[in-house]
């Protein structure tokens, strides 16, 4: 069986890459992809702890599925907002899109 440390290191690396992407990028689509990386790191942690701590129950896996469903809804809503922003202003840069004026 693979040690849980490997999963935790993988999750930490994914979360760190996602955090860097959120803080360093200006493009809204790239920021959204970075947030998804961070959510997938959380899912890896949920599943790893669920399997290693109590394999008989599916609590961690149920939480992981819940996070995946919420992430899918978040992506749909965020992409709709980004598309509306791009159609109205022809930009996807979050620094230039801080005004809510039409």
C-alpha cells in the first residue's frame, strides 16, 4: 500500500501551484483553472484520509464527490461571468475588469 505521505505531498504541490496561479496570473480563465487545481488538491486529501483512516465508511469519498459537484457548478457560473465580461469589454484581464460600470 502506498504511504499517505505521498498523497499529502502531491496534494501540497498541487495546492501550491494553484495558489501561485491565483496570485500571479491576470487572465480570468487561468485564475479559474488555478482554483480548480486547488480544489482537486482538497479532493485528493479527502480520499486519502478516507481510505487510510477508516476504509469501511465512505465519508471522505462522499465529501470528495460533493467538492467535485460544487467545483463543476462554480466553473459553469464563473465561465458565464467571464464570457459576459469578454463580450461587453473585449478583455479577460481581471485588473482591468474591476469596475462594475457598463
